[in-house]
C-alpha cells in the first residue's frame, strides 16, 4: 500500500471539498449559545474549535477517528516481532489512523515505523550540543521544550517560508516533513533528558533503526536488556513488558480532542504559521502545568503516602477512613474525577488491564495493589461524599505507578513520556490545519465593562 504522504495526497481533494462546501453553504448554522459563565469559566462547554481526529464522549471516553480504545486494540497492527498474547498496538499504527482515518495494513504500519526510526536516528547537531549543556537539575519539561524549540533551525517549513518559495497548497507537505521529524526525534530527546537527570548526561542505551518508536524510547531510558544499560536489572520478560507498557501508554495518550491545554496551545501557536517545532514546544509548556500533565506524579505520591499510613494495602476499612480524612480536610482524591468524562476513563481501564494480565509481576508491589483496590473503594466513597460529578478513576490513577514499578521513579519525568505521546494528535491536526488552510485563531475578548453591560449591571 502507499506510504503516509501518498495516502494523504489521495484523501485531500475530497476532504477539502467537504470543508469548502460547509464553509460556503453552512457558515451561518448556529453551534450553540455562548454564556457569560463560559467566557469567565475557561470557555467550558463552548464548542468553538475544529479538530479532526479525536473526540471525547462523556460516557465512552476518547474516540480515535470514531474508534474506542478497545476497537483500536483489536484493529491496529502491533509489532510484528512481538508474539506475546498480551501485546499492545504500535503508536505508529495510531499515528496512521489519526492522520488518515483508516486502519493501516501491517505493511503500512511497518513502513511508518521504519520511516520514523530512520528520521529519528540523529537529531540536529545544535540541538544535541544544547541538550548536552543543559543544567542537570533543570525541569525535564523545560529541557524538552528547549530541545524541541531548538529544532526549529532545521524546519523545512520555516526555511521555505522565509525564502518566500512556498505556495499555500504546499504548506502541508513541509509541515508533514517537520511533524514526522519532530515525532521521530522524541525518543532521542527524552532519552537525553533522562540521562541528564539520572546519569550525568551519559547515554543509557542505544537507538535502533530496526526497532519501533516505543522500543527506542525504552532503550534510551536504559530499560531494555539488549540495547541499554538496564540499570534496573530487568529480566528479559520484564523488559519486554516495559516496552509493551510504553507502547500502550504512548498509544493511548496521543490526543484527547482539541480543547485540552497542550493540543489547543499547539494549534493556536501553529495558527500563526509557526512551524511544528515552535508550535509543539509551546504545547509542551502547556502540558507541564500541574492541572494538566503533572497529575500522574501526584497519584504516585498519594499512593506511597497512604501505604505508609495504613497497616496493609488490603485493609478496606483503613483505606476508607484515609479517604474520608482527606475529603474532610477539603482535599481531593488524586486520580479521580474528570472535567468531561462521566464514566471510568477507558485509558485507565486499559492500564489496569495491563497490570491484571501480569499478576505475578505485580502481586508483590503494594503500590500497584493499592491502586487496584482503591479503584473499587474510592468511587463508593466519592459517591457518598456527593460532590464530584465523576467518582471514577481517571487515566492518571494507574499510569505513573506502573512506570514507577519498573524503576522510572523520577516523577517529574513522567510528563516527558506523556509529551512524547501527545505529539501525535496535535501534529496530525497541524498538518490538516495546513491542508485546509485554516486561518489564524483570534477569539474576541470582553472586558469587565462589556460583561457588566451584558448583565445589565451598572
Ligand atoms: N476528590 C474530591 N473531590 C472532588 C474530586 C476528587 N477526586 N473531583 C472533583 N471533586 C469536587 C470538586 O473539588 C468540586 O468541589 P467544589 O464544588 O467544592 O469546588 C466538585 O467535586 C465538583 O467538581 P467536578 O465538576 O466533578 O470536577 P471539575 O470539572 O471541576 O474538575 C478535576 C475535574 C479532574 C480537576 C477534579 O475531578 C479533580 O481535582 N480531581 C483530582 C485531581 C486529578 O485526578 N487530576 C487529573 C485529571 C486528569 F484526568 C487530567 O486531566 N490529566
């Protein structure tokens, strides 16, 4: 079958025609009413963004091109060398689905995997030098944002644009080139950051051009047995599982529709025709906020702390008491609740299933056990408490503690892994932004006088 670029080329005329028709004939159709509450309430409930490849259903959770996580797990190609029944699909397959709306064939997925590995083998010299020289104790997300922003020097889009040599209909091709280079560079960048933090900048593993993106992330974190320092002394099976965890995690965190901070920021900055590197570097800075990408580490701290205060992770009574104490002191239960979802987060369920499929591995880990037990107890307590609109676990309930289990224990680093994954949705959107020729984003703002006058206040 065709490669990604050719597949997109085939899709573009019909899709552009669709949007053009909507624009021409239906621009006056009303989407909804904007309230003052929404203007001062973070634009919540205000449907005002166009986003191609994912949408969030309050009951079902995230859908990738209309498909649930379970459907993706059943349909998307996994690593052909992975014969384990508990395998996870490749994030590369997911990228294809996001970009085209189609399930890739095994060959298409394998070719995209090769292409990313070949693009990611080296990162630009200046970026390397810069990363070498960053203070070892600099926040990992700052390091990531700096690394990505510095790659703007190699942006094909920026270069052609500056030369005035680019026609509007070609924007997307150079954007796609940059986007693929960006995604491909993330294993090397995140590996470099992790080695800065834990190994004084010395490499922890090797990049393999014949392996997949998640394998290379894992290897450069030092987490495979063959191509890395394996500082955690993982067995062959554990290392294999870790790569599968990485595939699973990075496969399902790619996107969460358009309005979340990292996706929206990327789109906004990109709308000023910023290149993919500058756009996603900004998205990464958004992801670094404690209300967005940092939640996983809070859950890990919470589980460890609770375990140190209860006599056993199976003591239901003590767990309930601990939760009530927390709630009575007006604190929240980390990892529970969601702004949009009203059911258990299917991403949580997928991570939980990963642990449940490996009972021997996790049976002695009291933090993982507490996470599992808590997911049955906390919803009941939160329902009784009666405040949260969603008493169920969200994705962050499980993700951090699983990484922690295998030895990635530098909690600020979790968000870098999140940032590797989250590149795929916003980069897909940026390519389509250019295909559609979407304009610069420029919402109207209102000042206090305008609000007061709308509310008939003097
Ligand atoms: N524990 C205790 N109370 C909670 C709660 C929780 N886990 N989740 C919500 N509430 C309370 C909330 O504080 C609010 O109380 P007040 O009326 O006194 O202000 C009330 O329930 C209604 O809130 P809501 O409408 O259900 O939730 P929001 O849309 O305002 O907020 C969250 C959503 C995720 C910020 C919120 O549920 C929360 O703080 N959860 C704990 C932290 C967490 O897990 N964050 C990670 C979210 C993750 F999915 C992500 O986006 N990365």
